[in-house]
């Protein structure tokens, strides 16, 4: 929760910070907040063209489909 708060604070100062968005996604994923993780990963993907961002986003999308289906 503390890490998520720190990343959210960084994003409030710079909403285009793809590194903070990715970090928030990682922290959310680690704490089981998968919908939030997907939201942050998508945000990171918009900010930078990085394979690890796309892989994380796609992993959360696939997880969501399995969890709902």
C-alpha cells in the first residue's frame, strides 16, 4: 500500500510518468489488485513503447479473462 501511494503521488506531480505508472502496476499486481494493475499498465503503455509494459498489460488482460471466464 505504501509503494502504491508513492507511485500515485509521483503520478499526481507528472501524469505522463510511465515509470511511475508501471511501478504502480507492479505494486498493485503484487498486492492482488489486478484490475488496478491493468489500469496502470495501460497508462504506462501510453507513455512509452516498452516491451515489458506491453507484456505486463497483456498478462493482466489474460488473467482477467481467466478469472471472469
